[in-house]
C-alpha cells in the first residue's frame, strides 16, 4: 500500500473496518513532499549511518517506512492496539523496527519508556496529547534533537519569543533547554481524514544555556512560570508577590530573565 495515497489509505481503512479516532487525534499524513521534508529535517545533523529514532504515534507507518528506508533503527510507540498489531508485518517485519504497543504519555509519566540512546525523535504527534508528550520529553531533556508535526497553534506557542501574544508556558519550558524553530507550514489537505486546522513542522535542538541549573532550580523554574502564566494578564508583582516585585507580565520575560529569577530565589538554598 502506498501510504501517501489518500485513496489507498482510505480503502484500507474501509476494507479492514478501521475508523480513525478523533479523540486520539488520528490524522494520517498522506503527502509525499511533507513526508520527505519532515525526515530531511529530523535527520539533519544526526550522526551515524544507522541512527536510533523514537517515533510516537506511527499510525499506519508512513514516517516509519521512510525512516527505515533511510537506514534508521526505529522504536515506534503506538497507543491504538489495531495499528500497533499491524505495523511491523505491514512493513515487512524489518530488523530495524521495534514496536511498542501502549500509551506513550502514560509511559513517559511513569518513566517506563527508556529514552537514553535515541539520536532523535521524529513524529507526527497525535493532536490531543501532542503538547503533553513533547513537554515530558523536553523536561527529560532527551533526545537532543526532536522534529515533530503539530498543530499550527501549538507550534506558534512553542516557538514564540518574549512579548508575543503567543508566548506560553509550553514555549518557556521548551526553550529552557531547546532552540525551537518552525520549519514548514502543512495545510489540512496533507492529511486524511482532513483536520480542521493546519499544522507545522517544528525542530527542537537541545542547547546548554540552562545546563548549570540544579534539579531543585528546575523545579522552581517550572513552578514559578506555571503560577505566572496561570494569571498571565496580571503583573508579576501581583501573581508572585511573595517572590518577585515587578510590573511586567509573564509573557514579557525572556527565558534568561526567568533563569535569573530562579537563581536569585534559590541562591541561599542547599541544593
């Protein structure tokens, strides 16, 4: 089956009585140009002839197939039991593929998904849980390179700089350890079933600007920013009055500002 052919993908679903689940965010990529753009971006700068790639939400396997074709070793985590059961066989049971049937978000929260050893994460993340999955990965700070296909609104929040209306808690957390770039806009016509909104290809590359923060300081950083963004229309001096005196609002601070505040509040603690 040509996984970038909408008619063939739809025919397989009808023949097998499979109905894409909106709750799980199952929108299958069916555009060859976008597929190649995601994989090109995801493997850029990744060393080795056979890199180890984590894929979350492989669905029918369009990304999986292309990654394997390029010599990657792929660990694919699929929540849908039907799709997980068919994935390896449908791709010819390749030696480079490991399929994990289960909920990636639950596995990340329970820390039962071993993340060490992956050179990259390349995924068309499920719409409903995509942001939470990505935040769990950036908090863990692995893999070092991640390329994802997410809703446009999510992409804009992740990449937004200080002062932007799109500036969000997700972006502040992601940018603590990753440089975030929107690489490509992807229209709804590139998916089946067609979603209501567009998507974007986003690349995250780990940096070391927050490397000196201790785990205690990281917890403080997340706690303080979460509290501030929960009341983002208020000045920080009102939201964090027991911690900060400032007339600025949460989205106006740079990540460097948040790091400086964190260090200032924890400098006398035994970390």
